[in-house]
C-alpha cells in the first residue's frame, strides 16, 4: 500500500471514535441546553473543570470511577453559575459563557498551585479508565465496525448510550417536549402552566453534567493526568458540531464523528508523512473542516426560535 | 331580577389593581362572573382588558386587591395554579409553538402517558375526539407553521377545551376569524355554556357582544365604567359608553371620479407557496390613483401571498408587477418602499414591528436611514422623537411614551403604530391588509377616515380584508379572490354581501359548470 491509502484502516476509525467522544458528549449536552433556549458557549470551561476534578478525585481515592463521578458533578455544579446568571439574573448568554470560560482557567490554575504546588500537569493517577476497556462478545467480532464500536473504553460506550437517551428524551418524553417549547416560545409554555425557568435550569445543568463527563474522558480515560489546556478548543468544536448537526442529538453525533475523523486523519498525515508537503499544514485541517461544515450547513439548520432570548414575564407584551 | 339572585358567583375580584412601571393598567376592578354565564369585556385599545385577564390567569401578579374563586380567596403564583383551579385562557396573541404539531401543542403540559413518556397514540385520539365533538376541524399531525391564522385560532380553542376549563377566558378570539369561523366559535361557546362553563369574552365587535353575551362590563383607562345586561342596550349605546362620545359606526364616503392610468398593475402573477402550490395562479388586477380596490375572499385563498408578492417578500414565478409603468418585480422591498409603496401587513407582530424596540424606533423603521431621520452617520434622535410624539398624538396611540418597547403596548395600539408609520410616509400606493384587526370602534372610525383621506390625496389603495363590512364601506371596486385568482369584479353599490359571499366560496363557479 502506498500514499493516503496506507492510513485508511481500522486504526483510523478507532482513533476517530476516541477523538470524537468528548466532542459528542459536549455537543449533545449543548443541544439540550440550547433547545431550552439558553445559548451555551461555556462547554470548553466546563470541560476543563470536569477534567480537573476527575483527575484530582481519581488521584486521591485511587479509584477512577469516583473520578468520573467527581468530574460529572463538578461540571454540573459549575454550569449552574451560567444558569443563575442567564436565567435568574437575565445576563446576556454569550457574555456569561465567555466569563465561564475565563473563570475556569483561573479556578484550575489556582487549585493546581494550591494542591500540587505548580501549574501545568497533575501527578499521574494510579489507574485510568482505559484499564477497563472491554470487547462486547460477539459484536466486537464484526469486521471493521466490531473493533471500532464494540471494543471500547467505558466513557466511549456511555457516549453511545447517551446519544440514544438524548434522542429519546427530546422526542418522546414530556419533559423533553416542555424543554423544546421553552426554547421555541417560552410564553406559550408558561401559559399552559409549566415553568420556563425550570426547563432552562434543567437544560443548562444537563449540559454541565455532559461536558463534565467529556472532561473526565480527557483526563482519566484518554490520559492518566490532567494538563492545563488539555481541552484544546474541543468545547468550541462541540459548539460547531451542535450547530452543523442542526441542534439535534443524532446530527451532533454525526458532526462530532466527522470532526473526530478530521483530527485522526490529520494526526496520521503528520506522522506518516504520506504526502510530500510540510506536515504542520495538517494541524489546521480539523479547524478548517469545522469552519467549512458550519458555513455549509448552518443555513439549512434552524436554531430554536427563542435561543438566547431572555424570558421575563412582565416584560413581554400582553 | 329574581333569576339573577339564584345564580352562583364563580369568580369575583375585589379592588384589583395592576401597576406597570409607567402605566396603571387596572384600577380598583370589582367584577363578578356567574356560573354558566357569558360575560363580555368591552373597552378601547389599551383600556386594560388583556392585563386584567392575565391577572386572573396568574400570569401577572396584581399590585393589590383580591381574587375570589367560588368564594374562596386565591393567590396564583403562576398559570399552573390557575389551570389547576379550572381556568383556561385563549390569549390575544397566539401561544402556539410553531415547529410542533397540532397534537403536541394541544396536549402540551397535560400530556397523556405513563411516567415521563408521551403516549402519542392516545393523545392523537383525544385530540381527534374533542375536535369532532366541537366541530372544530383540525389535522392533528400538521405542523403549526403551515396553518392559516384561522386554523391556528381553532387550535388555541381546542387547547383550552382539552384542559376542560370550568372558567374560560377568550381574549379577542374573533379578531382573526372569518364570519363563518365566528359562527362556528359561537356555537362552541354556546355548547360550553350548556355544560356549565362560565365564559369571559373580549371582542371589539359590538354585534358580537350583542349576539353572544349575557352581560357586559365596559372598561375605560383601567377602570370599570359601566355594567349592562346585553339585552338592554343597543350597539350605539355600547359604543358611546366605551368611547365617551358619539361614534359613527358606518363611514361616509364621498363619490369620486377616478380616471387616468393605473398606478399599479398586476399581470398574470403566479406565486408559489412553501408547499409548492400556486397560491397566486395567474392573478391580474389594477389600481388607479385615488381609488380604493377591495380584495374580498375567504382566508387562505392567496391573501398573504398577494401581500408578500407586492412588498417583495415572495418571488414571482411568472407575471409582472407594474408600478407607474415600471416592472418592480425585480426590486427588493427597500427599493419598492423608496418609490412610494407603503404597506400595512396583516401579521403585525411578524412583519410590522420589532417588538423589543422602542415605539419611536418602530415609527421610522424603513425610513430610519433617510432624511430627516439621519444626521451624517447618526440617527437624528431628537427629530425621530418629535416625529413619533406627533404621530402618537395624531393617531391617539395609548402609550406612556415613545421610549417604551412596542411590545409593551396593547394589541390595538401596536396596530396603530404601524398604521401611523405607513400612512404618514406620504406614499403613492398603499397596501393595507387587515388594517383594523383588533381595533376598537373609535379607532376604526379614525383609521377608516384616514384611509379615505389618502384616497382623496390621489393615493392608489389596495385593501385586503376578511371583513366584508369593511370592504363594502371603503371600496370603490370589489374584487373577489378565490383560489389565487380574481374571479369577479363588483361595484359595491350594485351588489350585496350575499352575492359577493357566493363568489368568495367559489359557489357560482360550480353552478355555472353544472349549467
Ligand atoms: N407587559 C407590560 N408592561 C408594561 N405596560 C404594559 C404591559 N402590558 C400592557 N401594558 C400597558 O397596559 C395598558 C393596558 O394594556 P392591555 O393590553 O391590557 O390593553 P387591552 O385593553 O387589552 O387593549 P387591546 O384592545 O388593544 O388589546 C396599556 O397602556 C399597555 O401599554
Ligand atoms: Mg388586549
């Protein structure tokens, strides 16, 4: 085999899944959040918080599962700042999101120095979640797709399940319907007796939990320590995945897979030097792919009508 | 009356007051609602009717005062409490989620199903069954966006019926309905009354007040200024009570010779709607300066497409729009407006106004980048303000000032803002669609006189209205729009509303075909 063909193999697909998992998780979280009407650009920051607390908890308890729980809970709690700011205090959603991102850097830097005495990277955790990789009997034997989808690590499996759960939640449940109504025509929801604020709090909180899980994936499953800056823009790529996925769970998942593929492809193009051009060029590949996907698809997808629109009853027209 | 004593009071307010930041919308309201009664609420635009209803419904909190339900004092912290106590409300503006289906909208908040899962099958069945029971036909699976306003109104009513309200509040449910639809609605209301439901209905149409209600309260500037048994009063009495002066309920139109070249001509215009159907199907018409041409028709026969094609929101498949002899079909909306085409859209909240923006900003929208409203690259804020204040005065727009968001105005006053802006733009051609939707009788009188004044100034006017009465009283010529074509032309003096109505439903066509 020669040229590009040599890197088109099962490994590339496995890497695609690995790299897309945090994007998928944050993107379906953002989907739920924005369908409720709250714009969320804070996934990057929430991911960082989740990654940090997951690593710290795994380190001090020696148990990565406790780390996972800590990452998810930390993400959820941190996201509540965004909820309080935008829903209760009617702050602009983008402003609050930007503040959240900056705040996360500060918090993590501060705690790094407090706990470890230095910024940068934490000590390595004794066991990571990668140790729990397992092949699903039977299914993992399917050619190509088997090893790609059914011989994975825990959070990757969770992400598949969560995509399906998000889909069911939004399409089939009462709460899901209420949440969608909150993002389309909040006053209509309020006038039939469901609290818009509750739905929006729920949306932000769930997205916090999922971004926290995405963070835990980065620090204790895909790696064995936390490093500042390890989210590396994935929270923003998740935002792009949600938009090009048309604010749907499946769309977000597919878009995340595409971005994961772009990333995996880029790494291989660099490492294997299959084409005779400076390999650094390929670093930009996933980002260009993101821009193109968003530019190409955004016109076709319809955002929730009241996405980013503040809700305050007595300010609304009669 | 002896009979009255036996009636049970289901809802009562005592000294209810609602103060908005700058407006006292309700002032010392004492009202009662009897069981099984149909009560009307009448009042000028901005009198505080919707506010009062929203207070009853738990959406707004009263500043002070008490609400008693079945004799028991209640304090609703949200509509949820009100719904639980058996209240239902159809709001003045649609409370429907556009991208959901009819079924989803109707069941929203009271979905059938176990745990958190929606049982769509049962939901659909229930929707079909109440829609059949009350003869309110809707397609349960259609998306709201694709429905005409009349059908959307039906969905709103079904929404309230689905919740089995014991007290039903209807805030201007007839404003967007055709006469047939109004009859349908009143049948439903009558049936509900028989079931013991008590109903409060708000409408600006005095004949509707007479036709449907037992009793009426008249509201003026936030206060109740009168209470009448409907059978004891005439339409004229009601109008006088409400406005505080004699109101001319029928306009007087001078005879006027129109001649000269048409200012606007549509030639074989074909326009496709979102579903790909020809909504305008070879439509031709012309309007001469100083003439009012009325388009009569049942809603959904191409009215909104005609409106959108004229202002440039919809592309023509074929045909021409000649304005002063020039084809303007290729021009965009802004360019058309620049040439003296003004329009009052039927959907005031979607096309006419930017609700969160100030009244003054809305008043110059579309002209905000032209003299005298700009100074260099800045807006001439002082000029805009004085201009708006003048219009507010002239059109009697009830607002605490021109700096408040347009969304804070009452529905009728929002409409007046659009009319003021468009009529004052000194157009040569004016398109008015549903100009008096939601206006009180005093305001209608004024707007009609303004439209006639434009006619005297030699403006060519195309009037699209679902109200035959309005068409008859204003038009010099009546064109009947049916299935995207003009099927008949009348001179109002030589026809009757019966005859026009016949053509509106395509009746004549089938009769001719049969012959
Ligand atoms: N949310 C709000 N904030 C501030 N002022 C408001 C608000 N809603 C209504 N108002 C003001 O309260 C007054 C009463 O408005 P309301 O909507 O109750 O009138 P209405 O009688 O229903 O009129 P219409 O017939 O035009 O619908 C108006 O002056 C309006 O500007
Ligand atoms: Mg009103």
